[in-house]
C-alpha cells in the first residue's frame, strides 16, 4: 500500500502537476474552508480527478504542507480484493499518518469512492472526531446523495461537474471571447469551434485527438465502461446485452418521446424494468429525461418524457446515427439549459415548445431561412399562455432574422451566455 500512496501523491516530494483549468474550481476553493464534506459528482472521465488535483495545487499555494494532503484513487487495482471491507479505508488513512506524520488539519481526497462498499462508515466515524477535510468524488448521483443524506444530513456540499462547457472548450483552444471585440475578431475560429463542439461534445480526451474514428472509439469505450463497471455489477443485472442495446437504441432517439411499452416489447423486457434501466442511465449521467410541464406535480410525474444525452459526443456512436444537425443542436440547447434550470420541461398540446425553464420558453430550429419553417416555429410560442408574460427565444445555428415578439438567438450566443 505504501507504494500506491507514494505513487498517487507526488506532491509529497515536491512534484507539481499541471492541469487544464475548470470553471468549477472557484466554487471548490470557496468550499475548502468550510467544515462540510465536499462531494464532486459527474460522469466518468469528465474531469473530477483533475478538479480535485487542482484543489491540491491551490492548498499548497496557500501554505498547506503537502504532506497534510492525501489523495487516493480507490479504483486502483491494488484495492480490488479489499473493496468489500469499509474498515480498509481506516487502514489506508492510518498508513498515511505513519508515512507522513502530518501536523494539524489534514485534507483527504477519496476519488471514485463508490468503488468501496459501505464507505460512509469510515467517513462518519472520522467526521465528528477528527480535524479532516473530506473531498470525495463519485460517478453515481443517487448513491452519493442517498448514502450521505442517511448518515450526514446537512453536512455535505455537492459540486456537479459536467464535461467541458463551450466556454471552457474555447479557453482550452486559446480563443478569446470575453469582449465584443474579441468575439468579432475571432468569429471564424469561434464558429469552427462551435461546429466541433456540437458534433463531438466536451470530453477532454475526445477533443484532443483529430481522427474521428478514434474519437468514436473513445466515446464507445466510455459508454461501455460505464455500463459494465457502474451499472451492471452495482445492480447485479444479468441481462447485460439487453441493457447495452437499450442504451444505444436510446442514443438514436434522443430529443424524442419515450414509450416504455414499445421499448419493453422491442427488447423483450417488462415496462418496469425498462424504466429502471433508464433511471440507472440517469444515475451515472449518461442520459436525462424531462417532463411535460403541468401545474399539478402528479400530472407532471405521469407525463410522457423526452430523453437527451448529457454529452453531444454520444450522439456520434448511436447505431443509427445520421447527420441530423437539428438533433445535435437541440441536444446542445438541452445540456446548456439543464445545467442552469432545476425543473426543465417541455410544453406540448396541439403544438410543442422544446423547453420551458419557468422563466423563458425556448424553441430550437437549425435554420429559419424557409418562410414556412419560420412561421411554424414562431407559431408554437403563441399557443401557450406562458408566452404572454415570459421571454420567448428561438435558437438557431446562426441568428440571421429578428422578430418583434420572439428573440432569435444563435447557439453560439446561448453557449457563451454565463447564465447570470
């Protein structure tokens, strides 16, 4: 174990690791002085480990002794045989104390903590009696929230990390966009980056390679690793083939309405099982459903759901993938709005509006050059009473037209909006 800890904590010997900056670091830094446990959730490979290591650099820069910081990736193969023993986390911590003899407050970062069963037992045993600041990361939303709520209600703060946002992507590519002058000067580079982002999404390892075949291979490996490491063994599922086929089928149908009965018939499952599987996809941040808006909560829960992918790159590995640019555009709008709105929904009666945040209505159309298309998209807003006192926005690839009652915005404008 000592060798594992030394290997995973190069900062103990003065080695400095550099990482791509993430916007959520500011929030993490603000949480560090507080007593609460910090949880970082997000899909695998979105950068949770990087964010935690950026926090290590910050702590050292502000005067914390490097040996007072312990980082452990619990998915290290060396821990495989002891993952069923929560007491082994205490053994890890005791070994760390003997190796470094830290003085005063310690910072303990457990990466992918869901790898250990009953991990919360150790956290609870140390939280009230030790001067330890815990940071834990996990790739399953319901597991972390349920288990922390049970044992440490009110004693944790969560940071949810998504794959790279468009603004983070531009920063990575060193394309300036902060001022109107920079946006105008770099409009061609921004447009090119926008097209890449809409197609391939925000996974770091995906956008740092050029070959589209390799990009697809990486995205496929991500999806299958999540299915076979985070879902199938955790829920002891026996029909692995069915759950994989269901997931990839849903990728081919993002932005569409879910019909659980039809899905059950297609995959030889019962309706309840289909719903459970889709909930598992949500727990590991692969897919997300939204409700049809209704003033009555019960009716909203019972409503038909629309499904979206939580990274646009996944659309590229759908088995029936087509260059449906409208679908990619709508999915990107969903990702942006979903990050900013707790109760995102859609409106549907005779007509449909793609998204309703409670504060504004959003319709998505790849282009509105055709007069018939333009009238159809604008007409949908006027059908719903919310449009009388809420902003109505039509999102297109390039906002080339205006309307007296509807704000026509480009996807670039929307993605560059910081939500403030």
